[in-house]
C-alpha cells in the first residue's frame, strides 16, 4: 500500500519526493503530523553515533548490543558489513521510528523543534522505553522546561560507568533543547 500511496503523491507533486516529504507523510499516517526531525537534529544524531560500516560490540560492555551504521542495533551480528546506502536507509528508518515514538509520548505538550530534536536524539540512544518512563519526559509534559533540560545530564552512563562521550552528547542535547544550538 505505501508504495502506491507514495507513487500517487509523487505524481500529484510532479517531482521526486524528498526525505522530508516521506517523513511528513509517514508522520501524518502515524497520527503525529508536523513532527519531523530537523536537519540540525539529524546532524546531532549522526555526529554522536558516528558511522561504522562494519558491526562492532557496545563500547561500554564489549558485547551486546552489536551495532552497525549510525548506531543501528537489533538483528546485527559481529562480522556484518554494510554499504553506505544500507547505513543511510537504516538511519532514515530508525530516526523515523524514534521520531514517531517521541511524538506519541509527548502528545500535545507544547514543544519547540529544538526540544523535539533533542528528545529524539536522547531516545535514539537510550530507547523509547527508557525515555517514556523518564523524569525528563514528565517534566517536559508538565511545562518544566528548565527542569527537563537539566535531566539530560543524568543519562551519561553505560553499564553503570560514566562515559565521556555520553556526557558530551547530553550537554549538546540539553543545549539544543534549550534553543542554544
């Protein structure tokens, strides 16, 4: 069904669809219209996830989860090698999934683009389940944006260890959330 739908939209538009067009249609179909990660949000995710075309073990545990591409996990085995196109496609799919999940979790709470992008980046890294039960989300939905921004710093550990990279990422996400990035 979706191929036919996108073909029809492409015909109506009279030109190829951009990734933003596809994301907007997917958001509308999922009941979360208007919630699309910006270029700055995507750049933040890519900058901290990095790119590896060869699967590698989690740096904190030395094991699971096995990761490839731009932080893609799930069904990945050591020794797997991807092309750039596979990494780009997985990133688009993963970001869309997390963006839709965050949009559903924040509901109709007033949210700036920077706040949304920062929360998508956080959930991309810690998972929607963890984000969904977080104090950060509760504070955001309650309108306590200063309190929510302060919560990012709490998510700087992996396997119980403070990680310098996560500390830097959380500072960047908090700055984006506050509208400083």
